[in-house]
């Protein structure tokens, strides 16, 4: 993912250098790359851009292959147990949640959220000058992929969670946007520690909102990856594992497009092992 972003940034840089109108973000396809043949670009720059496009296409195919494998694993043991708790949190998708779990390992290794934050490298560092210490940016020690996943989740969380959006806006009043996102990422890591350690639902969301998160998880997976469950059954399965939403029959986050949920009786007929979950 990081290599993919670097490729896109290099192409954006060429466009900015020549003040060329181009599609922003990650959308580079046949319809949006006409600027790469602009006469203001040298032959060498055009050749460079063609190579970058080839690299981008190759990386995207690799990412899709990797994502397919990850989507299958996330609903299997031992991953599914912890995914039950991470996928309810704001901002987390299948890839970011699985990356976090792979980087953390056993949560019991970390006695407190601060220990986990130190492991991630998301804690602020100190700069010494003589006898004085000044705060500086994060240490960036620890697992690089863990920081990437948390920052990605934070970018999504500030758009989907009203509480985190307010916290983010408050941070922005006294720091740069990037620093505010890192602060949200650190907060998400604390939430990860709490839900994995205490094995409990996220209190910032209603049961309906958590059900919607599980349903969006199901949308990212095909029937084989869902182990034969429908999307509605998949969402109910994880609600039952989490022990919430017993009376919930539908999801109406968007009242114009309510989504039905499978019943607990339907799931117990398909997955009788759910009877033994406390």
C-alpha cells in the first residue's frame, strides 16, 4: 500500500511541476491520464510516467490478490475472535484491522494502553537541549505497518464517528492536521487495547451502528469468504458473538434504505456452536 501511494505521489509531483490539470487522489485510469501526453512534458518525463502507470497496475493487482486472501482469513480462526471486536470500531476495515492484529500479536503482552502505544511508535518523543526537554513528533519506533493501519483508520474514523470528528476538530485548533490525525490514531489504538482486553462492545456506537459495521464487513466479502452465510446472517453472527443486538431486526441508519437482519433462531440453526457463547 505504501509503495502504491509513493507511485501516485510521484505522478502528482510531475503534474504540479508543470501546472497541469489532473485528477486528484488515487484515480489514475485511461480516462484521466490525458495530461501525461501534454507537450509541456519532456520525452523523459512521459516515459517516466508510463513506467509509473505500469508499476501502479502491477501493485494494484498484487494488492487485490493480497486482499482476497486477507478477506478469507479474517472470518477464520484464530483471526475471527479478535476481528469481532476490531471491526466494530470506527474507521477500521478488513485490511487495516487484520494489519493491526498481525502487528500486535497477543494483546496480553501489553499491560496498559501506553505500553501498546510505545510499541507502535505513536507516542510523542522528547528532544534534549542542555538540561531542557522539549516535546517533538512521534518516535516512529516500533512496527511501521501498525502506524500505517492506524493512521488509515483514523482518516476514516473522523468522517464516520461524530465523537471522533469533534475530537479531531478540537485538535486541529492547536496543531497541524497531520498531527491531529496521529492523535486520533493514538486514541484508536487505546480503544483497540480496551476492546481486545476487556472483550466488550464499543460504547461510542449504538448496537444498530455496530450491526451496520458488520454488514459493511459482509459487503466486502464473497459468499465463500463468508463461509456460506448471507450478508444478513453474517452481520447477525458477529452480533451474537459480541452478545448484543438481540432485539434488533433491521438496520435503519439510512431510513430510506433499511436493511433486514437475520434472526438469532436462523443463525442458531446454521451455527449451533453459538449456543455456547456467553
